[in-house]
């Protein structure tokens, strides 16, 4: 395998993020306008620099840009990072969503703005590293460190009095899975003397050892996705979180579990993954069918999108464990697509909440005649959420179902039912919100302003582009994903 020399791509991204943290920390808290402007420009610089990764990555290699620094030499622990196309897409998605979150919070976050901005950049720093570290211990540290700022964001800037309970539920569910995973990491280190991913990829544990280690990793990753029955924290966390918190949760944090399965569980424990694939299929199908049916009876706009996110993320898990290249590529593509579509849907709900102060569905109706531009964007993202041809989600779901049928006909058939249910709840959701007579509650109304129009446009364009021309991403993912599922 050929590698480029280390060029410091991740180090530079991390340095820029740390600089943003420190710079925002030096700006007086009273200077709210300057804080917003500085934070936005810094986040855009970080995003634009992250795009340079496309010039560094060799699609034929697993990690094209690598760098390492000594950390605890006596313990054989190093800060070792690398980026391949799989990592790069999630890093770019992370750096893209931070300015989106900043613009979404431009007028809604007024309390402790400085602290809010610092937490956003801290989340970004953790995400950049969690998608690039090649050391299991460092992955674990960054993987769990993301929980801290999200816990604070939900608890301090949530919308209702139940936000504290939602924040603690999110924290405790994640902590429970983390403790078990930490025990597995210690066992791996004591048996191998290393956390280095390249060293561990070459080791082959017997199935009797792989099974308990696999379950330890599974518990932590399945909580993050979340899978049935660990999903109960997500709807409540979304409802209580501010719009930016919901965008971060749905757009990128839910992808940490899927990325962990693909980067660690499947290649490190291949025999256990194949042996327990029917068990994973069962849980995924239960989650898809349960969350899809539950979505139909929700009355809170955020809960509707939250439960639909559970269904989509369990399609991701199903695709990952089909052990087919089509299924795995579809799973990664769906993670990227869902990061854009779900973020846009939460923004749409946030815009309504900022105007009318409620997310209850019964207060809305007839928005198509009152807010035609808003309704047009919402219609586009609802179609993408149901996987209509021409959208990014269609490509992803088609590949996952293709992998499902190749792996097991029954699994593919049952997963197809979820696609039908997705169409039902998405059409119902849009019709209740935008169709019919105008609700008497909507006495005052205004369509999208320039900031909101720009935000939704920036998400709509890649959703359409990836749906029409997905070949570039799929071609660059082909070899890295082939390597990970063939170890």
C-alpha cells in the first residue's frame, strides 16, 4: 500500500479549530455581534481548508495522508492520524455543519452566546479527530468527549423545562455503553500491547474472544446510532435541544456509531460480525418498522423527524452488516445524505418555531399559501427523506436494499416495507403542515429571509447533486470500503 508523506492536514485542521476556540474566548462576552461574525468567518475558513483534503487523498489507498507524534512512548501510545476518502467525507460534513449551526442560531441564541460558540468549536475539534485517529484509545477519548459539549448545549439552551432530564438521559445512555467498551479496549491493549489500528488489523482473535469484544463495541456504537432498544434518548434530546443541537445530533453525531462499526467492529472482529449478522438484522428491522410506525402518530414536529432518523440510521446498520460492497457503500452514502437531509428538516422546524413558538402539528396548516418558498424547500427535503429518485437518499437506499436482497431475501423484503412506511409518514407530515386550509393560529406570517434561504439552498444543492451524480463519491469509496470488509 502506497502512502503520501505526512503533510499535516489533520494537525492544521485541529490547530485552526483550537485557534478559533482561543480567539472566541478572548472576545468580550458583551460583544455579541463581533462574536457571531468572528465565529462565522473562522468556521468558514476551517470548512474551506477541509476541502483541500480532496487534493491529498489517493482513492486507491486506505490512508493517503498520515501523520504521527509521540505521546506516551513508554506505553506505546502515539497521536497517530490518517485520512482516506471515508474519513474525509465525514470530516468535510462536520466542518460544513458548524457554520450551518452558527447561521441557524444567529438570532435564536442570546443567552451565554460566547460559551455556546466555544462549545460548537469544541464539538468540531472532537469530530475532526474522531474521524481521523488511527489509535483505538484516542478514538475512544474523542468519541466520548463529544458527549460533554452536547450535554451542556441541550441542558443550557434547550427549549423547555424538560431539557435537563433529556440531557442527562443522553449522557447516561452514552456512558453505559462507554464503560463496557473501555473494558474491551483495556483487554485488547493488555493482550497486544498496542492500540495502533494497523497492528490490530493484522491480528486475528478466535471467535470465542471476538464475540465478547464485539458485543462491548456494539453496545457503545448502537447507543450512538441509536438502535433498538437504546433509541429512547434520541427523540427527547431532539425535542429539547436548540435547532443547532438538533442539526449536530442528526447531521453528524448519529453517524459516529455507523463509522465505528465500519472502521473498527467489522475489520477487527470479522468472524463475530458475520456470526451475529442475523442478530443485527433483527434489531435493525425492528427499529425500522417500529420507528416508522411511531413516526406516523407523533404530534411534535421534531419528534417526527427524530423517529424517522432512527429508521434511516438502522438502514445504515443493516447495509453495513450485509457483507456486500453494495450494501456498505449504500450505508456510507445514506449517512452522508441523511446528514444533509435531516439537518435541513430540523432547520425547517426551527424556522417555524422561531416564528410561532410551537412545534405541535395541530397548530399548523396551509403553509403552502402563506410561505410558498419555505414550503417548496420543505417539499424537496421531504421527498429526499422518503428516498425519491433524483435525491441522494434514493441512491443510498437502493444500494442498501440491493445488498440486503443479496445477503438475505427475507431481510431485503422486510426492509422494503420500511420504504413504503417512509413514503406514508413523509407525505402525511407535509400534507398536515402545508396543505389544507390556513390554520387560525397563523395570524402573522413571513416567508424565508435571506439568511434562511441561503441555509436551505446550501443543503438542497448537494442533496440534488448527489442524487443525480453519485458516481464520484461511490468510486472514491470503493477501494477503502473493499479493504475494510475483506480483512
